[in-house]
C-alpha cells in the first residue's frame, strides 16, 4: 500500500521535498525509513502550501509512539515553503508488513 498524495499538487518540487524529508525519519527499531515502511497513509498539500499528513505506527504500543510523530511533524514544519503543517496519527487500518514497499521488504529479508 503506497501513501495517497491528495490534490493536484501545484509545486511538485515542494511535494518531493516533503517526501524526501519524511524519508529521513526512521522507526528506531527498524533500519528502514517510515515512507518505505508504509507508515505514511496520506500526504495532502494544498495550493496554499498547507500540509496534512496522516501516519500510523507499526503498533499502538510502539516504543516510538511519542517521539516518531513529533519528529515527523517537527521536520515538516521547518521545511521551507510549508505554510502550515498538521499531522494526524491513526491506527485504522492497522499497519501490516504488506504495507511496506518492495525496497523495505528486500532490505528486511521478507522477499
């Protein structure tokens, strides 16, 4: 399952920078970035450069439950060109290994 990127994004450069910044965030227990892990469910960037991200964790009891969403939000708020940033954490649908990209599955030995 890949993240859904909503709205016709007017600045593909800014959208790519958002994704690149997300890829600098790692679950501390898994050596793969959260984009490839499939923890990002949705990225919405409006024409006014307001950003909304919906993400999950590998489980509700994840040790990074407090730190990882805060890290993602903090990094994206500091990204040049972003007017406002909102991050929502969800557990629906629950994350499964099938949500990982092929890159992540290969790196973790699932393929």
